[in-house]
C-alpha cells in the first residue's frame, strides 16, 4: 500500500487510523463505517482486512452484525504502540542492549518520565 506520492506509509499508520476511528465511535462499527471515519481513501475490503488483522492481534473485538462483523476497540492507540514496542523487543536476542540503546535515544523529558514510571509513579 502506498500513499498518493508513491511512498510507503509508516508502519502501523493504517492500523492506528482504524483504531482511532473505533476508539472515537460510541458503538461497534462495520468496515464501511470505519472506512468513512478514517482520513485515508481505502477500499472497504482493505479496511475489513485491517480490522481482521487487528482482531487476530487481540486489539479489537468483534460481534456479528447484519452483514458481516461489527468491530470495537479493546485497546487504545497507546496500547497498540506499546504492543508494537513489545513485539520489536521480542525479536532481538540481546534485550538488554536493545533497552540500553532505546534509553540512550530518549530525550531528557522522556527519560525522566520512564524513570518515574519504573519507580512506581504510575500513569
């Protein structure tokens, strides 16, 4: 999938848009309703595929509707980002090095927030 400039979209952009639409809705949504709510111009079948993948990942729930499934968010966009971070971490054998490099790349405010959270400061 590419955007109008012919460049590849950032990983997770479409999933994030779909999830944001589900989070903003006040009731479960069909693929057509989600398609109408996102800024990207996608085929309904593409949106249905994204919804099915999010369901397989455990990020959205679904219930039978009149014509297909109705989807609802189980996690917000922050939960989806955290899930992707965990997936990336699991893909490397040296988790300590990955975490060290991650922390090295944080700006001071993010580093302070991470430290606060690790010390039990909560959300």
